[in-house]
C-alpha cells in the first residue's frame, strides 16, 4: 500500500470520506477537483498516472472494485457507499 503516501488531502475534514482517483492530464478530473473545492468539501485524491508501475497496479485494483471500467475521474464516498463516475456535476453537488 505504498501508493497511500501519494494521496493528497484537500480542504477540511468532513463527516464523509471522499476519495478521488484522477489522471493528471484529465480535464474532467481537474473540473471535479475544482468543483469539490468550490463546494468546500474536504477530499483526498491521487493522480494515478504519476505513480510508478507497481503503485499504479495497486491503485487500479482499488479503482476497479468501484469502477470496473476504470474510467476517470472516479469519486468514492464513504468507501463505496456512493460512487460517482466521470464529471457528474449534479451528483457531486448533492454531496453537500
């Protein structure tokens, strides 16, 4: 689980655990980060493409548990209680 050292925390702690899996080059991933910040939601994220191969494999196994298609962004709330695939602005706003 060495990839956990690369997880970045944004915003303040919240009652929900929000984990965002992204690619550094993905515009929809950047829009999702921006929206979460604008809404004042605390979240953690990891840019999967910036990890070394072993860490990428580990993270992708985690992503595939929630998103078999392995698309980005993948937003996991409360360890899978809710999963939002892609930039779904309405669903993200409903988290507030």
